[in-house]
């Protein structure tokens, strides 16, 4: 009876190889901290190697010619397949399960860092508001004391021109407000201000963390520390603007996210495969080998007589 050249078992072999490769992609993505091109390349190589050796062994098993040669190659492919499978199971297949097992700890630390980064902008606005209030109070004091203290009055820029002190005060406070809250800080129209850009990025980071997106979480871990420092640098630079005779300090914010080196180690440290990863790996090994298991040898296959030779077979008969 002729066997189907492509059976349901072959489909399972392909799908299982793809599934194994996908988990290897996730494990490699964890290990490389989000290097997607490299992870895809590794996953494709693993998938192709495992499928080609498993499927090749199945093809050789049902051969109708060159039985001895094909049998030797078949055994060789089975050995190669199993060795490759064990090797890839250790890394990167099991690495996905190793990192995922630490999900709660990683999520907790990342969410804390996101909260710290989010708090940077309310802290800056409070800092700026205090500076504005303090400077406005100082200007009003200078205006009230302009007769006994005319030098102060001139130093703060009120003595020049015929414009009233109230209008000058309003102008000075408007200038200060514009300096501390420029369009590159917040622009609700274009959504390109640093506050809007950071808020949107942190919102996406929070969603990727809470839902444990294996690809997105690595981007968050790698980028949040750098982005937080970049945002803080911009805020500090904005805060360096000073009004006339104003005494103040640059924006102080010490509650930045901690270094992520200790979190990155969860992704880059290879550990022994867990029982869960070994169970799923064994299940996938069986499914990938199913096509070979169910394939029948050709009816002309001579069996062990082929391996030991006709002379030894004759001696056994004696």
C-alpha cells in the first residue's frame, strides 16, 4: 500500500517545529534584551534544523532502495536531531520559562520605575509653580518698597519707561511662565511636548508590563532608564532659565528609576532548565518524532539481516 507523501503527522511535525522555534525566539529575545533580528534568525535556524532532520529521518525510513545506506543515514539523522533538540532545549527554549517564572518580581520592579518616571513631571510643575509664586511675591514687595528702596526697584527693571508697575509685573510673570513651561515641555495640540511624549511612552510601557508582553517588556527594561535620564536632562535645562535678580536652584529630582542592571540579569542569566520547560520540550520532541514513529518501512526492508550480513545470518541458522 502506498503511503501518503504528506500526512497529518507531518503537519504536526511542522507545526511543532514552528512552535518550538517561536519559544526559542522568545527565549533569545529575553537573552539579547530585545534584539529581534538576531532572535528571528536564531529561531529560523533552529526550526529548519529540527524539522529537516526529523522529516529527513522519516523519508529515509520509508525508502524502497539502498536500504543499508539509508538506514545508516536515518539513524545518524535521528541522533543529530536528538542532540540538537537537547542543546536547543537547554538554551534558548528553557530560557523563556526561566525568565517567565520571575514575572512577578520583574513586573513589580518595572512598574515601580515607571511610577518614578511618571512622578518626574508633577514634581517639575510643583517646582516651577513654587518659583513663580516666590518670584511674584518678591516683585510685589519690590513695588511696594520702591520709594524707600529705589535701587531694588531699578534692579528688578521697574524704573524704565512709562508703563505701570502692574502691567510690568504681569509681563514679567508671563515671561517667567513661558520660560519654565515652553512648548517643548508641553504641547497638547501637536502632542510633541516632552510631557506628552513621555506620558504616552510610559502608558505603553505600563500596558506591556502589566500584560507581560515578552517582546515589549524587554524594550521597557532597556529603554526606561535611558529615557528617564534624557527627560530629566531636558527638565533641568529648562529650569536653568532665570528672571531678573531671581535666586533659585535647578530642578532637583533624585527619585529617578534605579539602575536596571539587576533586572537585566534576570533576562541574561542562563539557568538549568525547569521541570516545566523539560515537560513541554519532551512533549514537543514526541510530536516532532510522531511522523517518524507512524511511518512504516517498505515491505522489502530486510531487517537485521541487512545489518549483520548474509554470512552471519547463515551461521545463526546453523
